[in-house]
């Protein structure tokens, strides 16, 4: 009887054998790879992921580099210049995957389907300028790929504001719709209207802080948009180095078009310029109003310089 009771006690206190579980993976697995899998599951009813592969060995793949902005900073010029490199495959249009909810809900398969066909040795690049100022985008990009190489092109914040207005103004003119003067946007009750969206987009340090929560500075390269306009080759050389590309783009790939007033591209004897919508003349703005803009951006610019450890020749 004693032996029976002893056996019963031992049976009760014996630790239960639990099937072993995989060790918890690193944060990169739980945030990046797992999120990719979940997004990929949304791409079809069968929850399968299809690679679009050509017989020549090229395929559509997720981008390894994204031009995240900034709007009216020169993103199209940067993409066109970078496309001169044979190891770059660039998406033609702005995808707006990470900032438009109806696109993001489609999942990564949809995103891949927007990419160009590229070879294994090529870097796929897409550009959507609105990414930089969208608060939700940095985390979404990080969840997809923590190793993403990001390109950000900036120009003088005051000039960017004027360019921003100019684009919207011409868009309205083409549709034969009236549009207020820039003074009506910039001035409110006799003071600078700091609620104007174009001004907010030029507060680079605010948006940069959001990106630096997820990506270190060495994963981001800032292109000087003002220098890219005046002398593009040195800026493109820096981009090549950042992306670890072989130096293939030369000074001879650029020539100044006096009629248009900016640099155009020469590739294998073929010459091409940016669309006529680029490089439009800004509206005439009173000097006192420009000074208001310069004064307003002085402190934000200073904070941005400290944030990135670099200065730019802005007012």
C-alpha cells in the first residue's frame, strides 16, 4: 500500500513533458519576415505567392531601394539619372503602396506586380515622394525590409514651397479651373500661414525624426537637390557609392539644355529631357514675403542640420 501511495505522489509531482517550441526569433524575423508573409497571404484566395518570372531569367521583385521624397525636391530627375546605370531597374510610376490604404491592403504581391522586371544582379528602385511626410510609412517600410536603402532628395525649403504651389497651380490651369494666388495661401491675418500644407512639407526635421525611429542614418542617403540641378554628376556619383554600384555613370551622360534651362540626359547616343512640367518658373513673390519664409525656416533647418550631421546651402 505504501509503495502504491509513493508511486501516486511521484506521478502527481512529476513535471509534465511539454513539446519543445522554436526559440523566439529576433526582432527582424518577427517584424520583417513575418509581416511579409502575412501580407503575401492577402494576395490571393489560395494564399499563395506567385513570382512573375520571364524566360530570360528576369523577374519582378520587391525594391531594395526606395526614393522616399521629398515632393518637388527633384525625385523624378534623380530617378531618371539613376536609371542611366545598367544595374538599376526603376518603376515607371509612383506606386503609393505604403501611404495609400487601398493599395497597402492589397498586400506585397500587388506591390511586386507594380515593379519592373529585373535581373538578379540589378537593384529595383521605386519612388513615391509622399512617403517622406507620411507618418505611417517608415514603420511599414521597416516591417517589409529592415535593410532597405533609402534615398531622400531635398532642396531649399522656401524654394520647395514655391515649387509645390506652382505644380498645383498649373494642374488647375490645365483643367481650366481658377486657383488662388500664392499670397492667399502664405498669408493669414497679416502673418505667415504656417498651416499651409506646402510649408509643413518643408519642415524636414519633423519628418526625418520619424524615419530615424526605424532606420539609422547610414541606411539613408540625402541628395542635395539644389546641387543636382546645377551640377548633377557629382551628386549621382555619391548615390552610386551609397548603393554600392560600380561607377558606370559619367559626366558625358549630362548636357545643359539652354532652351529648357536645366540638364538633360544622354544615354548611348540618345538624348532625353525631363517632361515639360519640370523646371517651371515660380510665381513672382514679394521680397518681404520671401524673407518671412526664410525667417520661419531658419530654426527648423538648423535642427535638421544637427539631426543629420550635415549642412546645406539654404537661406
